C-alpha cells in the first residue's frame, strides 16, 4: 500500500467509492493512498464490448467495470502488479477471444463456478492481493433507459433509447435516465459498507451511465442519505462527448438533483482550472446548495490532461475528511 499524502492525518478510516469505468478507477487509485479499507461499489449496466458479450452469452453481471476496480486496488507487490496487468490485458486478433479482457473471462468463470457474483469477486480480490473489496451495486445485470431529445427534426420530440452504450454515445440530449428493473435490489454488503464508512465518494465518471445509476437503486439511495460518513461528490474534468456534451459543471449538479431530490453531500470537489472565478462559480455554488454542500476548488488534474491525478485527488479528499472531522470536534466541544 502506498503511503498517505504528505500532511495527511494518516488516521485509519473506511472509504467507499461508487461509480464505474475510468472515473471510478481514478477515485480508487486516490482512495488507496488514504486507507487500506476501501470498498468499490460498481455499476452493472454495461452492455458493450467484452462485458456486453459475456453478459448476453452467460447471463452474468457485466464484469468490465468490476475488473477495472479490482485492478485499481490490486496490491503493489510483484504478484498483485502482475495479476492486475494480466486482468487488464485484452486479446487481439480476429478469433472468438478478440476484444475480451483476461480479467473479464476470469470473473465470468468464477461467477459460473461459484454461482455467486460476490464470492467470485472476493476470490478475484484474493488473487490480486486486495485489502479492500469490490462489490456490484446490484446482484443482477441492469439496463439503462433514457429519454433523449434532438434525434428528430423537431428538437422537442423525445425518444426513448435503451442500453448503456446507446446512452453514452447518443448524438441527442439526454434528459432523464432510469433503470430496468425500476426497483432493483442492492447488494447487502454494499449497504453495510456505506453505513460503516468514514468517507463516501461518488464520481467522477460518465454522469448518466456510471454516476446517476447509484442513486436510482432505492436501498443504495437510502443508505447514502442515512450514513454518518463524510460524503464527497467529484465532478468530471470535462463534459463527456455524447452523454454530457455541452454540460456546464452547474448542469451536472442540476441533473443529479433531478434524479434524486433528497440526496445530499457535504462537499463537491471541482478542479480549479475547469470553472473560472466569477459568475460561473457563483452559479455552481448556488447549484451546490441543492445538496446542502460546499464547493471546494482544488487542482486535481494531471497536468495537460482531463485525467485526475491520484496524488492530488488523495490530498484533496484527505483535506475534506480532516476539515469535516475538525468541524465535528468543534460542534461537540461547544454543546
């Protein structure tokens, strides 16, 4: 485990990070710098590429985002590093294996052999030397359905599109998403992790297909609303082509609030270079009030890229947690 950032409180803590894909990967790489007790809660609606093929052929939850989370939390020793690289390796060529990641096949195989996706992921975690845990947000594969405008000559016409890939790549404007089934079960271990966490992180990631789905699972939303943990929402460094093209940081918050009006967070973490000082920050601060949150503008980007820097992000998250802990101490002192 890599050491905590300089100046960190270094206090043991339990961290839960929710999301999917590359956004969750970045969060997990930062979270592991703060604690060995990190739980990833991962979306299970992917229907494209290797994950989509395995989901359709084997009727398993899509393994791709789960694989990336496992790789992000793999041990730093030789065995963990090697297996993380193997899990991420994607077969080339034109045969039946072309495009499949080794880790996707291993996870799918473990699910079939053990008959339990949670047991399968725990076994894969042991293989990679995790001290944390990777869990799906639901024990069943889910489907994303979206209301989209702009696909017809009349821009006011709303079309319904279905599937994570379709939502992520639509040339139209996504107005709302929902899950099928509409009331999916949550994984009990994910609920338990959120309840006992010291820090819960949502985002960054594909807003409609990796971030918002978590607040559409009723039991997950309830746990997120009731936990005593510090809750942080991390905004993306740039709009995602297709899914959130043209979205401002403020618009991201309004859309999330429209999908979960009772969802609150303590802090919203925004890269200081993506929202310029002045009116734009004022609009964002007002949107943050929908969540009862304060906005923290911090440099968290890898220089010259739209990728979060894990060390900068870890330091920013550690500062949030430290500030919240000091506030609670002061509140107790003045009771």
